[in-house]
């Protein structure tokens, strides 16, 4: 498991999981997820900091962790992938690695539905206060913090990033 280092002591996520934390109440299914009613609640626990954690497993295998915290009118959405620097192979010609970090950067560069730069412009127009990504040995994660009424928006953007990533030589050359 991966320790979540941002304001969630004692919370562990496996790569490939979503974490939504902040001033949201999970009393409805976001329409974008289209979670079938039979999709299961796996467990609910109280974290050492007193915040409730609710864990769902979706039919497609995605794990969803929700931490409710009503201290501020924002939420943080995180997407974790089970890939990192340990998955790289040394390029014998260059005697270098870095593909995991390069790919992390490429995922900021646009999709078929949102060209390069549009993702950030949409988030900025909608009040993003923090947005970034990190790559480590065994995971890559993306996160953004927005006003609590923007959850459906960010879920749509992140889903689009996973499904419709636009990779082309020009953007790759820019990132290298």
C-alpha cells in the first residue's frame, strides 16, 4: 500500500485507486460515474484523525475511497496509477531512464476532447487551488483541489484523461 501524505495520516491507498477528500457528502452517486446500484460498499472506518473513510469497489475493478471533511468548502480529487520508476527499463543507448516521469508530464498535455492547455484552463475557470502530479518508484498520482460543487467536472476530466489521452510526436519532443 501507498501512504497518502497529504492531510490523511493513517490512510493507505493502493495504486489505481481514486481518493476524494474534502467537503463533500457521499449521499448520492455522481451521475458521471454511473455506478450501478449493486456496486458494493466494501467498508467504512474512522481514520485516526476522526474523519470517516468509505471504500467502494466498482464493477470495473476501480477502488474508490471517500474521506469526508467539512472543514472547508473544497475537495481534493486524486487518481493513483500502479506504475512508477520501478517499471522502467534502462535505455542502453542513452544509459538513462525517466519514462515514468515523462509519461506523467504527457498526461497533462491534452486529450482528444480537451487539447493541450484546455484541461488547465477549465480547472482555473472553475476555481482550482492546487493541481499537480508525482511519480515515485511504484506509483504515479494526479490531484486537484476545487470548490465542492465541481466534483462531477473533475471526475469527467480525469476520466477523459485516462481514456482519450492524446500523444503525438510534437508534444513528446516538447516534454523531452
